[in-house]
C-alpha cells in the first residue's frame, strides 16, 4: 500500500497492529497490507513521525529512501529522508532505536530518547547540538533563543511555506528570541517587527523584511 502527500497536505496513517505514522508534506509511505509473521517492514521518502506499538515478536524496520534503516520494537521517532536531497536524519522521542546506513548494519548506532543523528558519508553522526525545531512541522511550535535573524527567517519560511526575503540593510548580528506556538504567520511577523523594529512588506510572491529607518 502506498500513501503520499503533496502541496501543503499532511496525513495520518494507522498501520496494521495499530502503529501510527504522521506524514509531512511531499512524503511517501509504503507498507504491506498484511505484515509477515515475524517482521514489520515499512519504507518512507520525505518526513514522518512514527509511534510504534511494541511487539517483540514482530520487530519494526523502516527503510529511509534506500539510504538508511531504523530498527525498533516500540518507540516514537521522527525521520527525514527527502528524495530531492541527501539529508537523512532522525530524532528519537521515546524509547530507543538502531540506526544505520543501508547495507551497513554492523556499523549501527543505538540512539535513545532525545538523540538526533544523521547519515554522513555512510556513517551515523550524532548531533551534539540538537535542533530544537526538528519536530516543529508536527507540533506547530518553533523555539528561538538569540538565533540569527537569517536562520529564524529560513525556518519560518519552511514552516509556513512562504517566500520571505531579508533586505540588505538588516545587520548580520541581529538576533531573535521567542517561542512560536501555532500562531498565524502574520502574527509572528508582527511580533518580530515590534521587537526588532522591522518593516514587513507583503507582496504577491514574497514577503520582504527590512530595517526601519
């Protein structure tokens, strides 16, 4: 069975035996209509959040766009493996998983709650500074703490699916601190404009941010 999303569409899928998958936009999930007797094998390209029901007799294995594999018994985690790039990342929310590059099970790493890792040149690399917004597409929450404005805008742009550009008069050292909790984009930009004294200009194809004179 194949489930795919496009545009700004997201979907929730309940797998056989009750595990849940939340698919982000532009993602594709494939799984058998009925799992084999002693395994649960699923494939994804794109991004998804998985809540896997524990079943020691049926270990769960997730193939990530033929680049990496996740093996679990029962846990929850988020993966990202878009077809248009080589980004292959995971964050463990509960429990633990085995994570490794496709075909390199002997080099697997055991990841626990809170761990973030990626595949780089065929190896598992643990992220020493975890991205606090890795799950923002699922939770609707973005955290910024003295974050460079360029990074803030890039994440907001991706989160809301809008083109946002910074004027050349924006200082490179400008930073922003805030927690965005399922707010409308217009409200977020208004907060930024008040705190940082910015001018927000809405155009049909893009939103322009500049420093007030």
